[in-house]
């Protein structure tokens, strides 16, 4: 949530008065006194003028390697024809990404590792480089769990833990006790791919400029293949698709906002398994973890489309430089950095888990990030698919690992009480207000920085 303009102006006016007063004091203060006063003032991040924010990857733990928690959309097919599959094969290619980047003004990221970084501008290059350098990746696990858990009891457990109403072990045991049966999904027979009618319809949540850019990315494809692509968008597409399928009038291709929804249409074999040529195109252009979100059982149903990077730590380069801090390369350095910040009188982290009915989800992202780092993709998949209990010792270990960070004295601005009550959209703003040095949150948090703050390299 952005601060009102009047508050920003008032704060700047107050700072100008404070600076003027300090200048007056300096005229009457000896050099020795100046030295003593400065040493106290410089220890805090609040005296640094913050003009920009940037990100670094959440550091690996031990030998976990560069792992990335991601989010994003997938393109799945309701029609089994050659034209539809040609569109999906094209969407798995670097050419599709490059043409969409040419058509859109920022905001589109792809995990396609064969797209030239120079195709992206400024800050987006930093994000895509993290995606492309990932040794392994997994989709946001709570979006792939059964909805009653991923968007329900997991969030409630997170809130109870952070609020001090339950231990990690107690809260996770409560989730496990009410875990609903995970639907068994049968292998869907691969239909015979027949000829198309020359037109492919795509429906998804993209509207206005984003929809226009999406449509324009198929102009060259249509010219080369003769296949007309019609992109339709609506913000309520996620709610509408079920009605369209039940009415027997689904689009040829739907842009799924998360794999859990995709999986629900696979249960009744309503989605078409992707043929070998489309799967080969995905495997050629994406790290395995990025296509796993569109996989159910041994079959693939979704092509990665737009990606988000969740394994990020936001910080201010000015604050880091002023205090002599360096970006950590691994978890040990991350902890050492936070210890140094506390010693210097700075607060390492701003955290907030408030999100109305979805309160708690920022904590679940921390759990997912460190599940990947502590136990790897295989255990992560077992946990998400409920092949191990939600209160398995490995899961509890991760929860306690995260809480060890959050509960460390001086690590979190305002302590756990503030973390439990602060809206996530506001919590990162503490970086530019001098309250803290870092904030772990996905790339979409960029929309929360107020006007006048440079985000990464925006050139």
C-alpha cells in the first residue's frame, strides 16, 4: 500500500528542518564532538537517503545450490487439434517470448532459458537471470496443494504460529489432522490429434495493454503458419472457465493462473495431454522445475507462460553501501549479515503476514523457500502432494528453521507481534522509511514502491 502524498511531503519537510538544526549545531561543535556524534548517527539506516531498491536471490543453504520458488501461469489445451498444438509449441519457444517482449511494455517474465537477456530491460534482466541460473525450481506449493490446505488451513497455521497461539509442531499437526483426501488422478488417454479449422482461441486473465501485447505476439506466427489466433481476456477468467467447460464451449487454450486449477480439470480428463513435440519444446527451453507445474502424474498438460520470482530479498543499495554491507552468497553469510546489522543498531528484516482473508500466506512462502533449500525438490514434491504427512519431522524442521530467524532478537522490526498484524503490502516499505534493511518478497512487490523510488536498474 503506497503512503499518501501528504505524508511523504510532511516527512520530507520534517527531515529538512532536522537537517537545518543539525547544521546549526555543527557550527558550535568541536571536531572531536562531531566525530563522536557521527559514530552514533551512522549506525542507523534511517539517516541514509534512500533513492532506490533492488533484489538479491534468497541465499542457498549448504549444498542446496541455486533454487528458485516461482509462480506464474500455464497454457493448457481443451482442443485436440494440430492448430492448437502448433500454438502451444510456439508458446514454448524463445521466439514467442521475444515477440511478446517487443509487443508489451514491461511486466512479462519468462523462465525460458534460451531467451537472450538483452531482450529484457533494466530490472527485468536481474529477475530473468535468477530464473535462468536456477539449478532447480518449484512452483508455489500452496497453490498446488488441495485448496482446503493450500488456501486454507496452511494459512491459518501460519497465522497461529506467528501470533504465538501454537508451536510449529502443534499447528502443522492440526493441518494434518484435517487434511482431506487427495484425489487420485487417472492417466488420461492421449487423444488422436486431428486437423484444425485454422483458428485457435485463447482465453485468460490478460486485459487491456497486456491482452494487446499477448495478441500481437502471434502476428508473425499467423503470417508464418496461416493459423489465426484470437486472444480474449477477462479478469474473472478463473471463475468463468468452469462455466464454459460445463456448457461445452471452452476455449481451445486457457491460461491457468496456477497449477492447482489446471489439475482440477485433469481429474476428469477434460484437458488434453500434450503431444511429444510440445513436451520436447518445453524440455529444450526450460529447466525441469519450471515445467513440473504443468505435469500431472507422468503426463504434461501445461506450457509455462508468464513467470514470477518468489525467492527474492529486497534491499536498498544506498543503505548497504553506507553501512559497508555486502550481498550474502549463502545462508551462513546471510545470518552473519543480519547479526552484524543488529550489532550496528539496524534491524535486518521487515515482515508482515496480513492479507485480509489470505492472512498468513507470506509465512507459507518462507516455508516453501526453505523446504527447497533444506530438503530439496524431491521432498518438496512429496510434501506438496501429501505423500508425507504435513507434520512430518522434515516439515516441522523447516518451520522451526524459519521461526529461528523470525524470533532472533532484533531481527524483525517490531518483533513477531508486528509481523502478525502488519499488512504484507506495507511491510517492505520499512526499507525506505529506515525501519529495516531487507524484506523477503516476490518480484510483484515492485508495484508497492512509491513514485520516486528507483527499482533496480530501470533503464
